């Protein structure tokens, strides 16, 4: 059966898909709306990442946790570089937040699924 974390992630994914659907299909959205929605999507995954991280601290032994912490630092640096690169094409333009948020949301979602395996 599905573990608790899988049920939880399915709920987050459903919310994320709903936002994504709006971004993709709602032609009445302004650029500002799109920037805001993409920020919400990123926040959804970022909050979940932080929530999982808090639980990993309680669950994993110190050795595993310190390895994972180092790995996480590298991931964050890599994510920030990729997000900056994603927005670079629209540097200072109104599209920049959407490009950056979308990239950040995608990378963070992947990281959430990766870290979730430690909670199964």
C-alpha cells in the first residue's frame, strides 16, 4: 500500500498540478498573475522540502544526516545556479520571475521526491 509520505506527496502534487494547469491554460492571466502563481508553486514544494527535512533529522542517524546535509548544501548551490540561468534570458524583464520560479519549483519537486525515499 501507499506509505504516509506517498499520500502526502500526492496531495501536494495535485495542488501543484492545479497551479500548473492554470499557468498553462488560462489565457486571461496577466504576467503578474503568472509570476505570482509560479511563486506559489515553488513555495508549495519548498515548504514540503523543509517539512521533510525536519522529519529526516528525527529519523536518520547522525552519520547519514551529516552526509545528507552536505549533499543538500551542494544541491542548494546547484539549484540557485540553475534558477539564475533560467531567468538570465529575461534579465530584469517581467518574465524573469516566472522563469526562475518555474525552474525552482521543478528542481525542488524532484528533490522532495528524492528525500522522501528516506521516510518510507
